[in-house]
C-alpha cells in the first residue's frame, strides 16, 4: 500500500471506529501487516497512514533490540489505553514523517484493550518498554495525532539520520 505523509488531513483527523467483523476491516488488517513487513525498520502501521480513516493498526516489535516484552505480530481495532505508568522520554520516528525524529515522553508500561479483526474478540494486552511505545504511537495515529504533536518543542525534533 502507498503510505501517506504529513501534512495529509487523514493523519490529523480522528479515525472512525470500525466493525471488526466486517470483511473490509479484515482485508485492511491483512494489508496493514503486509505493508508493515514490506517496509524495512517498520514496527507498526495504522490505517490512517495508508489513507484509510479507520481505528485499525498493527504492531510487531519481534527481534527489535529495545523490545523487552513482545506479543508478536498483531492487529487491533478500536483500541484504547486503560492503564499507563512509568513515563519515560524516547526517540521516535514515523514513516509518515520520513525526514524527522523526535523525543516523546510515553508510558513505559501500559494496558490496552481492543478488538481482534475477524472475530471481534476483546483483547487486553499488558506490555512495556518498546512495545508499549509502539502501541501508543499507533493509537495516536488513530486519534489523529503524530509524534510531532507530543514533542516538548522544536528543541526535541531532529533530522532523521540515514545509515548506509
């Protein structure tokens, strides 16, 4: 799928809740996973990033050096953070903001509730560290927010480093 970049309006508008049993949502979930896995360094992708106003995202931090807890590859619909603690700053980047990174303070431990696409089964995930950061980043996308909306100011935004 083609990625949408800032300042596209779909990235700054809260996405619509979805029916996780709708076949179109199931296909969207598959497309998100395929696009994430096809994008080097990508650990999460939300529907607004491919131009779809839907509260659906995928995450997979498996094998990432900053990950402590990992739930493998998963997709959630209509997800909400229900507990958050141990706030820490950390550097974030985003495929929808390809030239910048920024320091963002996020909870290092969270509990998230959402629905599994296909079945609509309720899911509760408790996680920490890098996976928690990735989840918060994707939930923000579904709420119409970018990491740039969370930085402390211009002093916390940096040009993205390119490694050859």
